[in-house]
């Protein structure tokens, strides 16, 4: 099965970029947008000078629990830069969201309490809220993570959006918010 189909079957439509968008990023942004693919995984990520953003991480069901996700994350951590990713809020009716959050907590990720992320999906036209998780090897601040997310949104998420989707995503100021000292619920607190 093609790597895009694996991602498309696993991730909700409102979180997926189009195949054309991702292939174009791999071609036109090959200096920063990367694909790591194997028989049981697909990892799409952005690497800039001061951070790594994981766009998609898929590990096939038959390979889960065998340490593959941990190995992939260790490979990213060896870069010595903060690692950032978006994750859907906990949905107790979807055991995958709980497993995902448990996995990221085990890997040492933190929840960015101060960062709000709400984007209108061009696929469903509904507002899609996501949480930001990060791994900070040098105790990088949430403010630094926020700036990295804005850069990712502008460089990757909205890259040629008008061309691929016939309309543009909202400007970054409407999607990402930063509230210093915000004490939103830590979505990782409920997991061991």
C-alpha cells in the first residue's frame, strides 16, 4: 500500500493534507520536509535549524507494542532539537487517542498549556481543535514552541493552499494563540 494511503486510512480527514500537497512538499521543500518510510511505518517531519515538527507518525497495527515507535522517536531525539507535534484532544470513545497520549507521555513529551490551536478544516468546514505536545531537550520555553508552530503553519500547513484546495486556510494569528501562564488542563496528567 502507498504511504499516503496508510496515512489517509489512519488519520481523520480534517487532519490530512492532500496527496498532492504532501508530494509537492517532499519535492519543493525537500530541504526541510522529509519522509521516513518502512514496511510498518510512515513518519513525515519537518526539520529546521532549531526544531523538528512531526507532521504524521503512523505505525501499523501489527507492529505496535514492538518498540518501533520508540526507535523512530529516538532517531528524532538524537537530532538534539525540540520535537513538536499536534495531537487530537482525548476522545474516550476512541481508544487510539488514549494510547497515543500514553505513548507520547512515556517518550517524555509535555503538553503546551499556553498554546491554543483551532483551525477550520477545508475538508469539513468545521473548526478542528488540536493540542500541541513537545519534547524539549534543553528546557525550551512554550514561547519558543509557539514561534516554531507559527513557522510550521506558514511554511508547511498553508504551503500553496489556494492551489491545492481552491481556498486559503485562516491566517496564523487566527489559528494559533499564546496565553502566558494559561493553566489549561494538562492532557497528559491522566496517563501513566
